[in-house]
C-alpha cells in the first residue's frame, strides 16, 4: 500500500464543506487564499513521511500491511516510544513547532484511548467495537483529525444546561435505530481547515443531570449540518512569505464548530449518556497522557526555535558577547534544556500499562505546568534581545524594489554577522516579529498558555498524578529516625551522622 503523501491529503480536502469566514461560505478550503498555504504545509508533512529516505523514521507497518505515521503507533516498549518520539520530532521541526494540532496530535489521542479499550468495554460492547473499528480505519487511512472537546465559554457562572441559549452547547436532541442527532456548538476546532474528520468529546467535567451533553463520536468534516465558524485568517492578511514567514504558511486556524441537527450513526459513537465516562475516555485510558506527550514533543522543538532565534538576534545586533546578554541567553538555555530533560525523563520513567509502554504522567504534567509560564517569558526575552530592531523594519519587500529608498535601507539595516547585509538582517527580523510580535504570535502565546487548560487545571493534574507515596516515605523515614521524638527513649542528645 502506498504511503500517504501530500497529493493524497489534498485530494481529501477537495470536497464541499460549510466553512464561514468574513461572512462568506467557503466550500473548498484548499483553494482559498485564506487557507491554501496552511493546507499545503499540512500536505508537506505527508510528503516528508512518504520520501524514501524517511519511511523507516516516520512510519510503521500495521497488521494489515499498511505503513502509516508513527503517531498511530501504540508502543509496546521503551524503544518503540523513543522511535515514535523521533518521528514526531522530525515532523515538528518542519514547522518549528507552530502547528499545534498537526496530524500526530489526534492520532496520539485516539491511539492512547485505544490502549485503554477495556474502559470502553465496561461502558458497553457497542461503544468499544465502534472505537476499535474507527481506530483501525483512521490509522490505516492515516487520517488527519481535529477535535472539539471544549464547550463554548458562555456564562461561566452557569452550568452548561443553564446558558441563556439552549442552542449554545452541543447536546443530543434525538435518538433512533440509525443513531443520534446532535445540535449546538463545540470548540476549539484548531486545525479543522486542514483536517479530514473531527473527533467530538468532553474534556471538561460533566455532572449528573447533564447526560444529554455526554457523547463522543467522529465524523467527516463535510458531513451535512457541520458548520465551521472560522476565526480571522492570519494567512489572508499575510503580505508575503518574506514579510510574514510563519503566519503565511502555518496559520492552522481555530474555529467554533456548530452541529446543526447532525445525524451520527451508531458505528461512530464511542460513548453516550454517561457523564463519568466522558472523563474516563481521557483519564482512565492513556489518551490524555499521549495527546499531551505529543504536545510536549512539539513544544520542545518550538522552544529550541525561540532560543536559537534569540541568540541569532543578539549576534545580528552585535550584543551576543556582552555579559548581560550571555547571562540572559544562558538562563533561557537552561530552562529549555530542563524542559527537554523532562521529555526524556517522562519516557525513561514510563512503564507498562496493560500491553503498552506509557510515558510517566507526573513528569508530563510537570512539563505542562512549567511550559505554561516559560513560553510567554521566552517571548518577552526574545523581544528584549531585539529591542527597537523589530520596529525599524521596512514596511514590506516592495521597499527593496524602489530605487529611491533601497540604498537607504542598505545603509540603515546593518548586521553585525560577517558576510550578512540588509537582506539577511531584515529576513531574520521579519521572522522574529512574526514569531513574537505579530497577531499570529499573540495567538500562539495565548495558545501555549491555555491549550492544556488554565493553570489551576494543569496544576491539579500535577497534584493528582504526583508520587506522593514515594515522597512521604522519605519524610516518614526521617521523622521515624529522629531519636529525640517523644516516646522514642533517650534524651535529646545531638547524635552523630
């Protein structure tokens, strides 16, 4: 079976959808100027994995004889997990970590849920069978999935069923022999423009009485009644690949997805009517660990990109050897290295869950908490290294073609790096602005701070999954060894070590 390549992926997008942007209906996303470059960037990932030199790195053979991306792989050993991480890292390096919901994110989530199939068996044989079949189908076709697992923000002081509009939060409105009908909205459909199908679930807690919201399923994005309400396209406003090198190519988009009386067949429903099962789908299986492990792999690449960007800026403006700058870059490097160390630590401290090797959840959640604060701090540090250099840039590449001002630009856009001139300096600074200062950059800072939830959510995961027993054993051992404790006998002698 031929490995999925970019052309194959673009063919999957050549279908009519209901995508709305700036008040207009967009049916073919891959051809539209607001989305075309991002779709081609997604296709480039598949071209990379299909290249003969990368097949072994990027893909594995399934029991059906197909070779698919390693994001679908359910590792059975530490070596399998490392091989999987190396593939995911190679993909992330193609986009510098700026595609937060690249195809390996959802494949990781579905594979992780599949590793805990017994959780779905307890919910019902029908639902477990649906997940098994869907995993095999999505894996063997190497599908690009997105997901909507959060409800619209609405009035946070009210429960989902008490919102001003009953039509806000997606819920089940009908059920028959063929399946169920759902109506309402879910978010954030990050990557929905480039994806083929959408997984719907509830990551936020549901309580008894909210059973009508408790459902998980997957459908093609061209299913009748699925309406994708896109946010502003940064790609559409990107002047050129030179002026906007990141937002021009890697605006994966976010959206609210509205389900307008969408019929979901039983064979695509993975849970129904059980509020606690919505939690169990992610947290009683390795699903949540694997999807966030993939995010940490990607984020390590992105942090390395920002670190290298900061140093290159310092070299360009001639401050790289100044002691305060060396100190700042050293601090930045230490923090990025620490996060990378957590990534390797969660792998080596992982263990078998059933028949699969799973990263250490405590270290994974610790990395999430650390990086939520680290990312905006790195952004500010890169901005401080650049100073006014990010502001004194020419308006666009067109300025370089005007003979009246091109010589002036050459004289004022000076680089301290040997052999580099105005063009090289401006290329770097345009990239830096798109990474740390543009509207696209602002979206990424918000994304990295909240994609895993608010801080109280990630710290709660850390609290819940930390090995308190091991820490308390040390504490209790020291307490028990104190000869001066009441009832231990003896006096209060100083003792010796």
